[in-house]
């Protein structure tokens, strides 16, 4: 089914966005595949600071996602893969959305904007690392035209995951 995607806007995260992300992501469904519980505010403070640095140095980051009314609803974007395992040296795209905004197409719309921006920055390909049980994110990778290239087990949590790739 093709549907019209909502309007989204992406911006470099601010210090204030750390507080909003902390609040918007404070739901067990949102955090199910990120350890199962909400992160501390300090995690989001460090994350937003790191993303500002990525944007300044690389021209892309995990951007704050805003809806048509300019409400912060989540993030999407790209960053160098941070793990010591997995696709070292690759650029990973990712997203996280507040629970009340699920099912409306926001992530797909924002991820498409992300792909345009990283392509413009000269990135030749991206990966998405997705928990094998996260059917919603797997569906987004398919809508983006990504292909499954690897199945893996995470070192810490021993969860099964998928690595999807898209050549830009």
C-alpha cells in the first residue's frame, strides 16, 4: 500500500533536545530493542553533543525529527558505526520515534531525507543494524530499498540482529 508520507523536518540536535528525547523515548515499547528501559538524561546529553560534532565534521548526524507542527518526535540520521564489532568503518543510519507517533510514516519520510543528505555528503553506502525481532524497523529498511547482508549475534546482549545495506 502506498500512502502519502507526513511532512517532517530534520535539524541538528540542540542541548534542549536531550531533555525532549529523554521524555519522548521514556516508554517501554520505544526502548524494547535498546536495552528495554529508558536511558538516563546524561546519555542523551552526550548523544546530542556527539551528533553536533558529527554534523560539523562529517556533514551528517542523528538529526532531531520534527513533525508538521515543529514538535520534537524523535531522531533519524546517520553516524559512523560506533561498535568495536559489526560493520567497522561503515556509516549506519538509524531512527527512534516517540511511541505516540508510531504508524504514521514519520520514520520512513525522515529516513528518506537522511538518505538524500548522506548521498549529498558523498557517502557511497549505508548500513542499518536492526534487532531481528524489530519488525517495524525491518519494514522501514525494506521501504528504503535496503537488502539484508548479514545476520549476527550482539556481543553484550546475545540478541540476534540483521545488517541491511543500501548503495547510494
